[in-house]
């Protein structure tokens, strides 16, 4: 029986990899991934321009910071060549400037600080573009160093203070709770990018295992297969082959990404300024530390989720008799998966909500929502582990009861509606 199991697994895997669909979708994926990594160059080639002028208004209560800050910003922007930033000084008071501040303006207030030489406020009506905020931070730190050096003869203690980042008080005049631009940028750009491949691979997984079982039923080859192996061996071989396929597809996605990066950097291992800004924000927001701590648990959660989606797709596909039925079983699975993806991205909007926390325990959703809530600090590692235990229990129940449904459905060619057949299979005494 073991030989038959591995034979079916090998045949199923070869059928997926050697298909025209696999070749076509991977050509498309390669083009999409490489194009997205090089999107700036593509848009610039067709006449696009990312360089919109940013206006910074400075109140200098130190009388020495403005000139240094302006020179620092001009140097940074010239080196990066990604932004146009205009810096000018104003004689308005801070309160008057707040009232007159336009949406396209950023105000910076420099004040004397006895301990740290100079302090600052960064004021805006709305949140600042994260790349711009990083440039401003670099300019402020350079200003602090320069001002400090003009005020004192440096000794080791003072050098440590000079080298430390400037204390920046962020003031957002709108009524938004969070002012952490770094975490917002990471959760708005990097996190969706990281979970998108996982989202796509589950879609491939469901389509592969469901489509293959449906095809075997419609061609009546299922009767021959089941006469030689048990339904249990048949289902598990499909699940294993589909998960091997997912691993292969993951490796290919990594290869496409590396090719895209090499094209973007012209073969040289140079970090794009925008990527460097994102990496800086990732570290400073604490995102990277949380991901490293969570990584082993996330890998377990992903593997279990792949198994769970494989089982549910296989069990439901056993009830199909044609491609129309297969489309019907895909719909609820895809809707659940899509809901999980968007809820994971928008998790920060549900700050403190019991609703989103409960959803992080729900099987088929937990693989996307639980890591997101942990990263933004709304749940703990214990919550993620609880999600894993619930998912393991779900897999056990699907294996115990789903196999019986699979055994009934795999040779069921009734003309009844698919969900009627499924309900009868569940109610059957054999189940």
C-alpha cells in the first residue's frame, strides 16, 4: 500500500508540474514579480515622475539650526535623487504656524535644549510620507551633531550624547491615534507583500487538489483508482503532492524576486534608497524583532494551514461531478481566504476590538490574522499558540469525519445539487 501511495503522489505531482497551466502561470508570475520590483524604472521609462516637491517651514528658536538643517536636507536629497524638498524659514510663532499650515507643508520647530543641545518638533496636518519622514529624521540628526559641535569642545561623554538620535516630538493635528509612521509604513507596504505569496499559494493549492479530483471524477478514472487503493490513501496522496507543489512554487517565487532585484540593481548588490528607508523603518518600528521571534511559530501555522486547506478542498471536491460543481466549492473557500487577507492588512483599524481577536483563533483565518495582530501588539505569543492548537484540532476533526464523507462522495455521481449531496453525506450513518 505504501508503494501505491508514493506512486499516486509522484503521478499527481508530475501532473501539476508538467502541465501547460503551470508553465503559463509561472511565466505570468515571473513577469509580474519582476515588474513590481522594477515599477519605478518602468513608470519613469513611460514619462512618470515620482519627484513631487515637499515644502518644509522652519521655526528656528536656536538661531543656528535652520542653516545647518537646510544644508543637510539638500545634501541628502541630492545624494538620493528621489525627492524635491524646499526648506524655508518663517518668523511666525508656533501657534500661528499651526493655524496657517497647509496640507502640503511640514513645520519643524527647533528649540534650545540644555542637555541635548537642540530639540525639535515635526508638525503636519496629516501623517507624512514615510520616505520623506526618514529624510527629515536624517536631517535633524545631522543638525543636532553640527549644532552640538559648535557649542562645545567634544569629550567622550558629550560625544555619546551627540551621537544619540535627536528627541523628536511628533505632533499630528488630525484626530488620528497613532503617529508611528515607521510601523504604519511597514504594515502598509512590507507586511502585505510578505503575506501575498502565502495567499497566492493557498489559491494554487485549492485549485490544484480540487481540480485534479474533479477531473478524475468527470473522466471516470476515479473508479479505476479507488478499485486499487483506499479513499484514505488517495486523499492523502493528493494532499502531500499538492503541498510538495506549494514548496516548489515558493522556491520559484524566491528566484523570480532575486532576478527582479538583480535587474533593479543592474547586477550590483546596492540597496535602493527607498528599500533602505523601508529596512530602516522595519528595524526602528520593532517589526523585524517581532517577525524573528514569531518566525518558527508562523512556519508551523503556515504548514498546518496548507494541510487544512488541502483537506477541505479535497473533501469538498469529492462531491463534484463537473467543473460547475468545482466552481461552487471554490467560492466559499476563496471568500474566507480573501476575508482573512484583508482583515490581516486592516488589523490596525480594529485596535482593541474583541471581534478581530476572536477571528484570529478561527481556523482558515488564523494563518493570516494571528501574525498580524501579534506584530502590531494586539495579541501575545500565547494567542498565536492557541490559534495553532485550534487549527490542529480542526485538522484532526476533518481527518476523522472528512475521510468518511470523502469515501461516500468520491464515487457519488448523483445529479443532485452539490451542497445537497454534501449534506446527505454528513448525515449518512456511515459517517
